[in-house]
């Protein structure tokens, strides 16, 4: 290790190194990476909880305007994920984690300022919600960074735990904001922004003191360019729209959907349960993918998502909140498991490519390093494209409510989309004949 906490000798695939040094260092970096990523998700989805209190606070926004406030952060967050991924390679994982944490002070401070003035115009709320997208970029940089710390055999579970710790921020913010607004800091919406400031500062300090930069992460643009040119990068990005895009989209819209669909009750307080079970299911999906195959788990996930949507439609037609909620919880669990399994598929695919390169004569060290760098870049690309589902789902609900007064139309569209995702996963990664006869490298997605 040199000045600035740069580690130059890192080989987690070496059992002796991993047992004596690697595991301890990787675990320390994972813990503080999760802390910053968790707060990033809290800030990213902050508006999903805050919008419920704006009408009572005197901000006369219609339903479409409220849905835009929960959708805009997802649009910005998904766009930022690509530069955040490459920032790790440019500046170092530890260094960028500190910077990305401090950037979260802007959206939280602006939110407190906006709601503190009843004359704040709607466009200023949109600008403030836009800055909340900074929290969405943290996921990509954190996942790309942590993927280098762990050996291939432990990567699925490690990435699942890292992602789950971040995803839990959605449930935390949707659980904590109602408490803060009603009986917490000054019983005012401004507290929903101010409460995060000391936590953000603490997380940034801990990342500075306890995390490390890996010199091996300093990838060249050639590796990133190769990742863009791989067909599997784009197939996995498409599948990730169906898994993570569903998770973040439903998480952002769920409190408002419940509020508008079941207005006679205070049922929106239960919205945090969706993000909670979805987050907890993510490492389980990664764990299962390590054992039975990522493509199989992803296929099961899409099928279960379809079943969850069908149950929600029945609950909607009967105006049965508990059936509606239970079906959505099944849907959230499936999105979480699918998140873990798709992320396990990406490094496996590039590892298989490395084996082919070695067989073709490329030195093993060069092939393995190229695979890791391309996989990290592909993870960032997939996370960016997949997160666009966070825009599509809230806007789908908003248009369905505006045109028909019900979310049923949007749910039917989502059900059809899951059929497309299921077929795509089967076509590229589960067809035995194609895997064996035409593209043996695709078998990596199944191990």
C-alpha cells in the first residue's frame, strides 16, 4: 500500500492470499461501500416518500406533477451511472466513494430549502428532484469497485450483499420520512432532508479513513470500449431493465400508487415493505445463481413477476388492499432475486470469454485481468440502462391514471413486458442446443 491508500498487489483468486489478507481487506471495503451506497439510495428515493405530504403542506400539484417528481430522479440517476462507473477507474474506488458521498449533501439541503418556502415554484421542485439522481449513481460505482475485491467463487454473494445493503435505503427512507414529518424534527417536511446530513458526513469520513483504492481497477478505455462492443453487455442490460428497473420503478411509485388507488385508508404507510423484501431477496438471488445458474434464477424471477402482476390485477378489481399488497410483495421479492441473479451472470460470461482467450493462446494473467475490467464496465452499463425502468414505471402509472383513472392499464403493459424478458432470457441463455452447438461461452451464464 502506498500513499493515498492505493493497493498495488491484489490477487483474491490465490487461496493463501485470500485467507490471510484478502478477505479482511475486502470485507472492510464492502462494509463502508454499503454505508455510502445505502445513503445514496435513501437520497435517490427521497421524493417517493416526500410527495405524499406536499398537498397538505400547501403545494397544489396534480397527480401527473407528483409522479414526475418521483420519476425525474430515476432518469438522472440512471444517466449518471455510466460516468460513476468509469470514475472508479479514473480516481480510485475509495476516493470516488468519498466524493460521491459528499455530493449527496446537495439534494438533501435543497429539499429542505424548497419545502421551507410555500411560494417555491414547481420548476424548482423539479430541479431539486433532479439533484436527487446523484444518489442513483452510487450503486454503479460501488458495484464496479467491489467486484474487484472478491474472487470469482464469492462474487455472486458479495455483489448481492453490497446491492442489498444499498437497496435497503429505499425501505428505510419510506419508513423514516413519515416518522420525521409527523412527529420528528420540527414536525415539518424539511426534516426529511435535514435528517440525512450528519449521516452523509459520517459516511464520507469513514470511507476516507477505512477504504482502499485498487491499482488493478485503473482500467484503460480499451477495456471499456470492448465491453460496449460485446453483444452480451446489451442483452444483460435489457434483462436488467426487467429486474432492477422493476424494483426501482415500483419502489418509487408504490407509495403514490397506494395513496391514489386506496385513498380511503392510510395504507401508504405499508409501501416500505415492498422495497424491504425486494432488497433482502437480492443476495438470495445471487446465492442461488452461484449454485443452480444465473439464467435459471432469472427465468424463475420473470415468471414470478408475471404472477405477482396477475395477483395485483385481481386485488385491484376486487378493491382488496391486502391481496393487492401481498401480490406486490411477491413481485418485489422476484425483482430482488432477479437483480442478484443477473448481476451474477455478467462476470460469469466474461470469465468464460477469458477461458476462450487462454485456449487461443493469450496469457492467463492478461486474459483474467481483461475479463475483470470488461465485466466491471459491463456492470456499469447494465446498471445505467436497467435503471431507466425507474422512469418508465412511474410514468406508466401516471399515464394510466390520467387516461382511465386506474393503474390496471399500466399493469397489463408490464405483464406483457415480463413475457418478453422471459423469452429473451430463454433464447440467449437457456436453450441447450444453442449453448452447446453455437455459443459454448454462453454456458457461463448458467454456472
